[in-house]
């Protein structure tokens, strides 16, 4: 990939259109100071400039184009970075299988699904813990008095984050509950499957409850808090809940659902997030490859990017560390590599990441200072599509395998 190509990419990024305002009113700047300018996007570089093989881009092209031909997804967007610079930022294929659908670009908006849990909700909780407003080991009932059945008295925000609260989301809430209060009552009414803290089971209810805790602590809805404290300061102008209708042409459609009137396009796919109004702790966030490159760069740079600090380095280190080694791969909100995970075979044991049901994933390795974000809409037109797993792993291995001096790791990271 020659340097002229990267110069052209930089010019395109600089000329990108201004963001469309969100539906929420913008927060007023503090009266004593003007609002700070958003952080710049990470600089573009050739792979060789950051100690990666020049064969990386052709290899990624081959892997992703083959997956599209195999109908893993109608298209994909990817961004790869190392040491604070972006070496790959591009789209493949189209946003939909329909003839004439727009080509995917680095600014195509994807429904992030469960990446919402880490990019949005976990980040908000990290900020609140740093500020002393959230105690991970205090009972959830302290923050949510309506979460008050005796079997749930011992559940803490820490348990919600590592998914060992004891809850099991076997009940289809969206068919009977609408909005935050009804969801809290419905979750509170369901008996636990395990005593709190004894069994890890990844469920969405944990992050729905954490969202309600965050909103009670801040007095703001999750989307408003994140817009003011994370997305606007970092210049992540594509990242939002409930994108306006004007952005629909840039959004990749997801599943065809008859009970919702056909193909889900421009609104959240996850049914519980949809029933919660599009703003939820477990799903609902939309973003682009170019925005997630900013977020990943910030995380690998100890919580700071472009002069904007979001988190402290020690907070990131502590939250992305495996909490129960030997029994679970879960960190606080984040996941860590395990045999067969979407991180492939080569991401270091200190890496952290997450996947999303719609076909999204993000992995970051603080050892090699490498990140990879892969965005697809693999559930278009149906969720019955198992082809994405091999693609995720192949992309992750290609990225890590391109790092000069990186040796294959025989990972035995334990079970999820």
C-alpha cells in the first residue's frame, strides 16, 4: 500500500461532512470555559512504519473478499492500528445484498450490538468509578431500590460486569415489557438460576441493570452521558444511539423480521434494546470503523488521545484484567482471549475485546499495541449464518502475524 494512498485517505477524512445533530439537545458548555475542541483522528501510516508487514493489507483483502463471496456478510469495514497510528481503514463489498446497495466505506454505520456493552456502558461505569460515584462492590439495590427481592440482595455492579450475578435471561422480556421501569420490575420478578457470584453466564440483563444504575447515579440517560463525556470529546461523530433518519443511507441493514414490518434498517436490531427505546446498556449503539479506531487508540494509549483524557491508565489495566482466572475469561465488562475465541491464536493473554451478535468485533493487545475492529452485518437477511467465526479469527491472526518479531502463542487461556 503506497504512501499516496494513505495521503488520499487522510484528505477524505479531513473533508468528511459535519455530523448530523442527535435528537437530544446538546449539553451546555460550563459557563466559565469554552467547550474544548474534539480530539483529532489517529494519524494514518503504512504498515512498515509501525513494524508490521507490508503484506498485511493484501492478506486482509483476500480474507475478507473470500468471506463475502462465501456470503458471510454482504460487506465489511475494518480498521487496524498499532502504536497510535492506523494502518488499515477501509470497506469491502456492499451494505446489503440488494442490487445497487451502497459500497461499504470506513464511515458506514453498523449496529454494534454487544459492543455497546464495552464501548458505551463499561466505559461510562469506569468513569463513574474513577470519580467515586460508583462502588463496584456495593449492592445494586443501593442504587436501584426497585431491585429488592431477597435473593438478589447480594448482587453487585462487579457481578453484573463479570456476568456472575446468578441471573438467567431465559424469559423473552420484549414481548411483555416496554421501557426502563417495566424492565426493572420484570427482571426483579424472575428468580435467580444460581447464587450470586458462583456461576458465570453471559447475559444481557446484567448490562441492562448496569445501565439503570448509571442513569440513577448520573441523573442522565446513558446516551446523553456518553455523548458529553466520551463521544464528543473524542470527536467520534458517527457514534450514537438512535441515529436520525437522515443517516439511514449510511447504515448497513440487518435482519428481516416480519413482526417488525420487514428488514430492520436504521434502528437497533436487538429486540430488548428496541423495546427499551433504542438506548440500552447491552445493545443499541451505532458506529463506524473510523470512529472505533479513535476509541481503540484511546484505550491502548492509557485512556488519552489527542490531548483528551477519558480514563486513567491504571483503570484500564484493572478493568481489562481477567477477574476469575481458571474459571472464566471475563474481565470487567470486557472479555479476554480463550481457545476458539474471535481473537484467534495470536493475541496475547493480556488482550481484551468483545463481539456483537450482528457481526461486529473489537480486540486490543497492549503488549503489541495492536487493535483490530471488524464490522459486518452477518445477520442480513437472517441470523442463521455461522460463517463469521472463521472470518474473525483469520483476520485477528493476520493482524498479529504481521507484527515484526511476533511469535505464535500456544494459548491455554482456560474456558470462557
